[in-house]
């Protein structure tokens, strides 16, 4: 739990109350203060319900009370449906009564401007002082289908009350949360707990995810957010879900232009806030979706609860063309469409002489004349083919009840023999036939490419959950230096980062032409000269770098460099010239740190040297992290194959690069309060076994 945030257990009275009060209760079940009362009366809430309405003796058949103080007992939670100016006083009365949770429907708070924000601040203060967890204000509410706690005025539960299910929803938007709940129900996926957070004066999406991660009956979490206000809490919540083996399907809207407008750092120009969310989700195994359809399909397949720990997919089809379509989709989604073993192909060909048996396996519609052939084919694909999941395209042929009954029965033995494998069907059938397949344990999609996408979803989660426990980030070196509150020149920045374990080329600071000559001699007779000035962040822009300087021309190079830079940047304070050894050849890489306003220090790795801002082939992670996470960062780069050696170049030392990234992440996490950004560009990744070395360093202090 992050600092100053209540433990997730404090949400229990709000999410699973045993007794409730409705403040502003209405006798009219169509009004905001009447709908939730009507829902809970119909649904049969398991505990006492106490309406508060000073103008009535009864409300919807229940005894009413004049105010909170008059309640006959202490409610675990309350619904607050009163005008905005009355909300804080109502919460104070509830806190005095001992109530621990409140759902505030009322609007007219921060969404309305400065005066509303002041009212919301008071709501937050009252909640914290009284130890009451508040959902809202300006929210559509919450439901828990397990106990019929239906604290919402959403019409989505009006016609058909929710039933307990394996998926739970946490949404900042009430309207969209209702939309998703309704569509999931149409798709046959029931929602156990539904939480909409509104203005988030207290409880936010991170709180909701953390609670659902700990909730035993929630098997998958669907989340929606426009923005996150507490990065640490969100990170902790997603980590809890990952450790619990619960998939999180997250729609984070608001993709923006690249964040910081190219100040002093390459990293600042590349680390737009949306990329930081991608980094967060990658780090904790969250599936980010862009559309409602993607969210629904992912929730549907995850509601089944089967997660293979590999990505090999077997494709069975009765149409060769659709088989090709599925294979293309599988490759696009990162699945392994490996070929069936030769012996298995031969055996299948003997069983089905008319079939194409490589993968995709085209059994043609003739196989439905003998359903045992389908079963045998499926068994051989899972057993001998070694596929983690099979997607089968049967279209309308499998739509009759007779075929469905027999097919489910014949496949049952195969499913029992391979309980850790998944079989996904693509077919078109009436709803009752689809439900029959689903009850038999087979997810069904009409579109074969969506069936393949679903296979990719469960494979992705399965591989993440099967990963060994992440090793801790490396310890900070004992002699590590703190970042001072001033701009550093390259020579100071490299010395500081070297104290944190970052390797640099040998270098010396020269303050005269003679010292430059001596430095070149000491560094092997050939070096790079770079202007040393904290006022000049990008040296090449003022002609401040000379490559390939020898001892014989070092003095002249020094004098020419200082003169040229003094003319180009007359206000810059020049400390001298940094003389650096020529670096061995390697793969040019950039490493950076950017301080995100929500999530803190974020580490970047990418390819490209001076081309990094053009290529934008970069990957991010939130600091700190260990070596294995760093390797996953590197593997995400589109050009990652370059590190394996291309056109005769030897493989690069990826292990050393990963170790360097982990060390930089520890530096970033430790010094985050003092830094705005850091650039190591370029870093040369040397051949395997030879390490890597930084050639330049820039630290922009906060």
C-alpha cells in the first residue's frame, strides 16, 4: 500500500455492506434517490435498508427516518443523494454514526469549476477525518451482485438485475461502465462487482483494482480510466493483480501527442505520457485495449479462466482460405504457427487423405461425416503437435443441436486429457446452440480472426503468469553520489553516473592546449575532444566536438574548439575540453530517464544515436526494475535483431546492456526527486562478453 493511503480492507464496508442507509431516499422508483432502493428491494438485499427522508413515514414500503442520527443502527454503507452543498454535512453525520462507506451520487463538485472543487475538497477532508471511504461524488455508483448491493441509478440494471459472475469492472466513467456491463451481459459474461469512481474525491480506480485483486471470486478485472492521479497506488494495484494471477484488461483513453516538447533531452521528447502508460502495462502484464469490442472479447475469453503458458497455436479449419486468414492473424498477434511434426502429418494424412495437414490443418467439411476424425485430429494437434491452444473454424456446419451434442461429447475426452490447453471455436449458430458449446467448455466467436485474437490474449496472460518471480533490482553502490541542484557539464555528469555503476570510456578534463596534448597521449594517441560546459547541453549544435584527434594536432584542436564555441555561444561558461578515448565499435544505443508527473522516473532504451528522435524505436519501464525486466525492454524494440548480429557483425552484449539498464533504473528511483531527465547517448553495446560503454552523458536537474 502506498504512503498515506488506507489499506484495501477499509473498502469492504463500501463494497460488501451488511446494512445500508439511503440518504435522500425517494418513494418514486424512477428518481435518482428511488432507483437503487427499488433495485435492492426487488433483488432482495441481504441486510437491513434504512431510508432517510424527513418528509415521509415510509419510502417504497420501508420505514423512513428523519435524519442519520435517528437510524436504529449503524449502516456499513450509505447512498447519498442530496444537493451538493449538503453532502459534506451528511458525511459528517454518517461518520458520527459509525458508518464506514458512502456512495455519493450528487453532482456539482470539481466538474463544475472552482466553487465545486472547494466543496469536493471539504468532502475529502470530512471523509478522511471521519474514517469513511467515499465513492464519488458525481458517480453512477456501485453494485455487488453477490449480496444485491445495488447502489446505482443506472438503467442498465433496470430490466434485469445483475447476477454474480467471474469478471469485475472498475471504471472512472459511469456511463461507459454501464455500457460495458450491459454488453458483457449480452455476451454471456456476468459481472460480480461493478465500481464507478466519478470525481474520485477518495476512492479511485487504483483502489478498486487493488480490492478486486484481493477478492477471491473475481477472476478477471476490466478497467477504464481517462487519467490516473496516483501513480504509485496504480502501480501497486496492478502488481497485486499480477501476483494474484488475475488478468487486467485496461482501456486508458486520452492518447496524446508526444509529451514534453523537446527541451534539453532526447528522452523528454520521446517519453509522452501515453508511452508511460504502455510501459506500466507491459511491466505488470496488463492488456491494453483501444476499443469496446477488444475489451469485450478479452473479458469473455478471460472469464473462462484458462491461461496456457505458451504461444503455439494450432489452426483447424474446414476452409483453406479461412485457414490462411487465421494464420495471418496469428502471426500479427505474435502467436507461433509452427508446423505439425512430419510423422503426425503422415498419420493425419492416412486418416484424412483429403486434408491439408501442416498447420493450418484443413479437414474440410467431409470430416463432419465422422466426428471421431475431428476428435482424433484435435488430440494429435494438442499431444504430438505440442500446441498450447487450438482454434477451430467450423462456421455453420456445427450449428445443429444434433452435431453440437455429438461434437461436445466426442471432444470431452480430449479436453479432460489436456486440461491446461484451450480449444476455441469459430462458428455461427443460434444463441441456444452457442450457449450449449459454451456450457461444454468451448468459447465461441463468429469471426475466426477474433477467435485467434482471443487465443493471443490468453496466451499473453498465461506466459506472464508463468514467468519466474522477478529478481530484485540491483543494490545502489556504496559510493554513489547525489545529484546536485544545478546543471552539470558532461564531465561532471559522467563522473556522477560512473559512481552508480555506469561504464564510460576513459577521459580527462583539459584546461589548456598542453593538457589536451598530454591527455591524448595518455589515452592511446587518438581521442575525441568535446567542449566542457554546463551551459551547452548539445555540443554538436555549436561545433563542440572533434573526433579522431591525435597527439600531434591535439593542441591546435583544443585552441580551435574553444575559439569556435566561444563565438557560437558567447554567454556559455567554458570549463575546458573533455578528452575521451575513442570507443570500440558496437551497436549504438540510447538510454534515458524522464520524470513523469504521475509515475515518477521512467527509463528508456532505444536504438539510433543521433537518429533516435527520427526512428523512435524505444521502450520504457517504470524505475526501479531488475535485469530480466530490462531484457524484456530490449526485446520489445523493433530493431532488437540488430543486437543478435547482422551482416557479419558479431552478436552484441545484451546481458551487459540489461545490467546497465537495471543500474540506471536504481539511480533514477533513488535520485528521482532531484532529476528532470537523463540521457546516455550514445551507449556502445560491444560484442558479446565485452560489455558496453557510454560515450556521453546529460543530466537535467529538477
